[in-house]
C-alpha cells in the first residue's frame, strides 16, 4: 500500500518514474546492463541526456540561448557557484527565508550583498513587495518557493539585471517565463526525481563577466562546454528526471499539472480556512504556496497537535509535521502527489474537527 | 542475459546491489514509499547512513579519528575541495596521469604545487619511485590507480606530511593501511555504487589549518559536523553503496575480494603475456593495475583491432575499447566483475590467436 506522502523533499514521485527506474536498475533497455552500470559516454546514455534536456526545454518553454545542466552537489552548492560565476562587486537578494539567507551568506564571501527586502521580522509569513533592485548590482536573487513557511513568489519579476532564482521546490509546478531569468537552479528532489542531481538553466550571455579564477568544477562554462559530461554526472538521477518529464508530458504538460496543483492547494486551503481547529500562518493570502501548505492549530487547540498527527498516521498519511521553526503542520503537495491524498487529509481534518470542535 | 561488463566506470555492480536497489525503488523496507521518496532526516534514512559508515569502517579497517562523508559532485570536485581545505602555501603531487594532472591544475589556484615526480614523458606507463616529498608541504597527493594507463600504486606510502589519495578506482579492492593517509576520496561509480556520490575519508585533525574563507558546501567541517546531512545527500547512491558493502562482507570482506581480484588480473595478464597477438603497455610489471588491465595488439597485428572487438561483442563482452590516449584495449576488472567474465575474454583472445597468429 502506497502511503499518502506529504514529505517536503525528498518527496513523492510519480509511480511511472518509480516503475521505469526500478526496471532500468535491473536492466536498461534490454542492454544486459543496469542504468547504474552503463558508461556516461555511451550512445545510450547520451541519448538519455539529450532527451532529458529536450523535454525540459519543451515543457518549460526554455528559449534558445539558455543551457540546461545537470550537476551534483545540490542547490546548496549553487549558493556559492552563483556568486563565484556572477558576482563582480555587488549582488542583490530578496530574503524570504532560511534558504535565501543561506544563499546570501555564501555570496558575502565574494562581494557586497544588498538585501533589498526581508520578511524575517515576521517569521517570513509573506513575500516582500514594492522593493527596489539597485541598478548597479550584478544580479538579483530570489527563492521562488519557501518550503518551511509555505510562501511562494508566483510572478516572474521584471528587473533590469540578471534575475537568479532558486526554484528547487516549485520548478515545473506552473508556467514560468524563463526569458525573464538569467539563471534558474534547484535540487531535483521535490518535483523532478531523486536527491543528488541539481538542474541549472542558465542564459549563456550572462557568463564570463567575472575576472576571478574559478575552480573548473564550479565554473558553469566547464559544464556548458562539456554538456554536463565534464566528469561523470549523476546518471541515475538524470534518468529518473527523464521519466518524470515524460509523465508530466503524458498528463498534458505544464498547464495541466498547474491546474491540478491549484486544485489540490485550493482543496486544502479551503478546509484550513473553514475548519475551526486550524489556521494558515501565511499572513498574505496571495503569497500562499501551492507546493507547501502550512497550517497550525488555533491557540485553544494547541495541545491537540500530537493527537491529530496520530489520527493522520492511521489514514496512511506521512510527512505532515511542520518544520520546527514554524511548528504545526506542512502538507507538501508537489506535482506527483495525487489529489486523492489531499482528499484523505481533508477528510481527517474534518473527522478531527467533528470530535474536538 | 547479463553482459560481460568491462566498463571503466560507471561499471559492473554486484547483482545483489541491483536487486536490492530495484526493490527499494519500488518500496523501501515495506514503508509504502520508495527509497527515492523518504526524507533524508527520517529515522529510516539515518539508519541507512549509519550502517553504511559502520560497514565502510569495518571493511576498510578505518581507525578512530577519521570521518566518513558521502558528498555530491564527483572526485573532480574533490580536486578543488582538497586544496581549498588543506593548502596553505605549498602542496606536493605525484603525476601519474590525466587525473593527477587535473588535480594539480586545481591546486594551483590555491598555492604553490610541487610535482615530485612524473611519468608523463613515457605516457604514464609506470609509477615513479624514489622521489622525495619536501618536508614543508601541506600535503602530498597521489592517485592510487590510473584507469587510463592501467597502472596502480599498490603500497601505502609513508610520508611525513598528510597523504591525500584519489582512490576512485581501487577503493575496497585490496587492504589499505588507512592510518597512513590524511584523506582518501573517490567517486563511487567503480567499486561501490552508482555515479553521483563521492566518499571522503578524512582524518579530523588535519583540518582547520588554512585561514582562507571556505564556501560552506566546500568545507569538510560542514559535512563532518552535520554527518553528511548539511543538505540533502545523494540518498539513493548511499543506499546502493550499503548494498555493495553488504555484498563484500557476505563474500568474506576485503581479503577475500583482494584474492579474487588478484586471480582475475593474473588470468588476464598471463594470457596477454602468453598470447602472440597482444602485449601490455605498462612498462614496469609491478605497477600493473589489478583493476584496469590495459593491453594493445603487437605492431604486426595492429590492423586486427576492430576485428577482435567485433569478436568479443559476439561473446557478450562490452567496454574493452582502450582510452583514446592509449589505444588498444582496457578490461576493467572491478570487484563486482565475475571471474567467469574474465574467462570468456581470455577464451576470446585464445580463439582469435588461433585464427590469426
């Protein structure tokens, strides 16, 4: 029996991805070898890589002039690779949470960092707006979705400097105007595949403008020139991403998945708003994430948190305990989470309210 | 039908590893979730990580005072992480091939690099000996096995500075006196598991001696303090490594695998030396690798190379084309390669000699 998996990441993947990757671990494509055993320089693997890139480009409508890379090290490594490659003197960051703060910390090793706005004082319960990005910065960095706080920057900002986005937790969950970005990166382990592979979508002409020497593996140009094959890439992860991209295409592409994500999130937020036991801590409704739905118990019911968690366990629900810095609950509703899982959670919330409210 | 897989890496894995990982991709441990879907902060995954480290320590006899890390980015990322963390002023390197050269190139970004010896002028056909490591260097770096040239440094050197080894292609193939090393690193994709995970075994007290600021993800101390869980690690790769370690233990541990590796290599080298068509380009017999057996056709038979490759294909043999910088053939005989595969290759060499010599 599959669990109702609301994990924040690594998280639920399409059954198609699991079935195809399990099959390929035993035998890839009738080759007499596992996907774990084939050379990354073989024609077979080159075809996997080419198809993954082509499908990513097609689904996200990535314009020409951008490179698509698959690297190791996680989004956390990108926190230093971005300034290594792009920060000459000054960079601007929007502080929307822990991940944005971690990215800023790394950038400070390379130059001046301007925090254009922050919602830290309010425990990151909204996305700051009406800020000004200085015109003399080398880039402006945003985190599009904040897993811990359940907030999401849902618009593609228009700025006059390269826009860099950590989209680890909402990539391919909704249409994005990639042409507005200079660089988009993220770990695969939410909407794409297993942990251990990081995608980078980079506009080629924003590179080559810093003068510092960059270690070969940390230089985006190394990976562009070698098509992610400078060294052995995380091949299994790339293969798994390909399966997920095929699945997204099979169900109708990005607009279809976006519609499903909106429906799932709406179901859950409506219940949170309606249910007397719960409330959503995100203070500005339009900033509510469609990927991570955070909710807490109303003050008078606080002591029932564990009891509710126990009830959800009996329904096969896992991963809804909130991050310790926010408390309460977090239901991550990534692409692969079935609507049926949300319905089970909503039913549990209603059942608990009947007992307690 | 499984191929006789002589790939240089990614390469053959134990069938046990493939079966266990395929099963866990569909369902991990009866959890109702895939190994790709469980949280890296769950008790289940923490148990996987702890068992992997404990078994690595047991099999390789790693002394106390060393940390075992599993990171992303490949051994190529270690080429810059090593000097980032260890190089204050000067480091010494032994140049035994392309990988050693690449490691040296990165180190030069951080300080002075002394090449203590090199076999480059002879196309790396032997391991230099009788060199002196300067006493004032911060560390001495060696590549224990050179996949491209089929040479191997089989002894654990005694030096008065921290000894750093890239052991990507011979880790766990033979006993190593880890206490002689300050740091051992390598990609998993030869003897341990899939590409995308890198092991680092580091003696804790060699760290903390450089003054430069180190980006968080490139600082070994970050990963030691967080037990490889600072960010989401390549969890699937770690799980696969655990299966391989269990397999090594099940067949008798490092001494048993070493004996098997010696037997496989001996079978092949004996045939190369005996067969009138072939010769081994490694110029010093004691430097012949037991992991990558390189051989070329004798001058008068050079034009038969492709014909021999075609013959081996009919026997289910893959991956024996030599690296373009050496030519000829390379049979990688990593831990998981069955002796039966070597016997099939030897038989093909004999059959071809009967036809042609």
